[in-house]
C-alpha cells in the first residue's frame, strides 16, 4: 500500500528518489518523505503528495548520494507529517521507511516504553525503528545484527529500507509479505517496492524473497536468506520498457490504459495460439495440465476487479470446460475455514500479485494440499512466486488505480485456459474450439471500434455528472461486467453505484427506480436478450433513465432505452470484453467532469498489500 525508493551511488539521490516516488504514487499518496545522508541526515516529510514533498526538498539543500523515500497509504496513524516516513529511531541512529503492518507493534511499544523509550508518532514503523535502536545500543550490536534480531521479533508484514548513520556507506533492506526489488547499476544500486522506478536506470533486478536481508553498497551487495546464509543474488531482467510507464500524451494513466487494451489483449494471446489457429498452448500451465483436466473443482480467489474477472471465468469454465467452479472473495475464503481437497485447483487472480488477502488465500490453499495457480500481471510478484504454475497477463504496467486493461487481459487469459482445458477434456469440439480461437484474434480490432464511442460517451457523461446513485444491470456473461462497471464509477467518481443480475431487480432494487436514477443495462445480443428487454421495459414503466450497451445495429432496445451505446457483434463469451469499454469510458469522463483525481482516487491505492 505504500511506495518505497532507495538509492546509493554517485548521483544526487533526491532527484532519483522523487522521480521514483512519483512512479510509485499509485501505491499510496496521503503523505510522503525522504532522507538524504550527507554527513548529517537531511529529512523532509509532508502530508500530501510527492509534488508537495518535491517543492519542500527543492527549497532546501538536500545534497547527497545516498537516500531513501516513501509515499504512504496510512495504516497506523492519520496522514500527517509526524506519521509520514522516514521514521527515525530515538537516538537518531536508524532511519526507516516501511511498507506493511507490524501486527505486534503494541506489545513491542509497551516493552520499549517500559525501558524509557519515547515515541513521536502513532506508527508501527517507529516502533520497529526504536526496537532496532534499542537492540543496537543495549546489545552493542552491528546494524545488521540489530536489524536481524529486531525482525525476528516482529509479527506481520514488512518491506523496509534502512539507513544507519554510523554505517553510512550502505542501505539495509528486508521483506516479509511486502515486495522489494533491487535495481543493479554500475557503481550504483537502487531499491523500490516494484520495478517501475528502476526501469529508467537499469533493466537488471533482484526480487527479494520473504525474510531475505540485503546489504546494498555502491559497488557491491550481499544477500542473506531465511536460513541466515549469504547467497548469490539471482539477477533477472525487467520485462517492460520505461515508455510503458509514462502517460504518452494522455491526460491520465487510466485513459491511456483503456486505450491500450487492444494491444494488451493481443499481447496476452500472442504466442499462445498455434500459428494455424488450431489450438491454444499456455506454456505456464504445461506442468499442471493433468491436474487441471482431472480437476474435481476450480476455486477462484481474488479481490475487487479481479474477483469480477473470476466470476466471469466461472461462466466460461463451466460452459466450455465443464468443471464446477466457485468464486470467493479472498478475504472471506482465508478466514472461514474452507473445505479444500487434493483434487481442487485454486486459481488466484491478481493484477499486482501482491494483494494481501489473495496471497494469504494462496498460502492457506497450499497448506491444505490443493494445486494453486496464479493469473497475474506483475512478473516476479509474490503470488506467481508462491504458486506452482500460472499465466501472466501481458497487459504491461497498470498505473491507474482503477483496473482496466488488467480486467480484460485476465478474462482473455482465463478464457484461453478454459478452452484449452475443455478441448483436452474432450468436452469442447474441434469446430467450436476453432471458432473461439478465430474470434479471439478479432477482438483487438473490435475493441478499437468500441473505443471510437469515446466522444459519445463523454457527451452522455455530462448528463450524469451530478447523479448520486446508479444501477448497473446485466445477465449471464454480462452480470460480472455490470458489477465491474459499477465499481469503476464508484471508485473514481465517488458516485454510489451497484451492479445486479438484471432479473434480480424485481427482488428489491426496483424500489429505487425513479426519474433520478440512471440505470446502465449491459444488453448485447446473447441468449437472454429477450429477457433483458423486459427488464428495460420494467424500468421505463417506472420512469427510470436507461443507458443501454447494445450490439451495433440493435433496432429493438434502441427504440425503448433513453441512451444507447453500441459495441461490435461478437460471440457471447467475448461480449464482456467489448461491453466493458463504454463502461470504463463512462466512469472516466464522469470522474473527470466531477474534478476527481482519476489516477489516484481518494482513500484507495493500487496494490492492497495490507489486510
Ligand atoms: C479495481 O479497479 C481496484 N483497483 C481494486 O478493486 C483491485 O482490483 C483489487 O484491489 C485487486 O487488486 P489485484 O488485482 O492487484 O489483486
């Protein structure tokens, strides 16, 4: 939930850290700070965003070539300067930035207070800094020994980078449950919560594992693993270019990422469909294909938009692979003592690969003997590293907090998975398999056509910018899309919106319908089309205002709905990939017209790495 950047080299650290924090601001943005070591540590902290911190730093003289920075999403202690990171220990020897939650911080704090240690902030991070300080002074330990001992006493999650004033030629870094990536340069090294701040400096990275401790100097680095052994770091290459994390002329990352979807879908199926289009081959599932084709059940765990993709996957898997599927919120699954059997496949869906509840669900399922797979977008993130196999969506970095291309590439990957498994199980015949593959290759162009409705959607958005509520309805494959459309609107425009199965309206929500309630009905041509026409008529009979997403050329709904947005015709299974486009654009334009911060909506963060 927070962003961390550290640098040690020969260049001015402040510029590298500030630029890096801006690239991580999607992870949290209620306060920010940095420390530069130049003999004495120079510390700058503020409530607000990184550009506020930048102004503060540029007004000072933060010269130095080693430093650490942090952009925060508050967990303990309100967003203010005191609680912003870095946090400094009580004798000023340790300067700490932290992403995660120290669960037993209260007990440690009371222990330290009993020994006369005082605290300035309400944060769990300051407790960790003071514990390190206490052990360092009391035990006459080295910084590495004090940090190692302190972390052995901590329960919870952390990604931390630490400066010790008395060992000012190195950075210390450690992680448990919150990601950290080291960037390997020439006589300079970088560290960050993910690879996006590193990509412009180096393509060589080291993904830290849980309970690794790294000691990073300008020209060398040592890495100690969970067994307390010094190991050779595993240097990998970043899988994206720096250009992918710039707005490239778009006003917001979200708009750029909405328009990137045709390319992202293509990149997700490219190389996974045989050249003769006769079959799908997901290499990442090769070693678990027999478990998949013989699965008793698939249990999907995810959060938010990824959960919506999972719900749509349920419809696809049961239709084309004929395997029973259940979809669970990861946060519910992990705490309800679920029944998980050896023949179960657990499928974790996560764009970031770091969502705490989803990661916990993965760990629980593994403990109970299930085969656990991941559908993730961020290469090298925790979930892919803790599952036995999986499929990466090739959406590229998704910076906007509101998930868009991640959703459509997740559906693409999940659909390909269902088709390949269904064909191998002998329940999907050759002609249907081939038709599905051919139509999938046509989706990027059909998405480009759907994106052409942008101006029409923008005009429509102006009519609803002052709405206080909205209802989204869909049936079949379009019910999860209705849920997704509602989530998009509420999370970036702050208008309350709910998604429902269209037939469910009669069981309560219809009481909400009046002339002030916009109702978005996702109604492309598919097998429940006639039913949804009745639903629209029920809404119109109660003066509801209907915005209908329809298949181009629709001449029935276009006569009864108040507003119509067309999408190209496609197979029902892919209708959600196209219908979600106008919903994404609608939420985007309403949010912009309401003056909301589209890429960094209030109270949210891109990667929910805390529970
Ligand atoms: C969706 O727009 C939100 N950003 C949020 O619901 C997100 O989908 C959820 O936090 C799950 O994130 P993940 O896919 O990285 O696990």
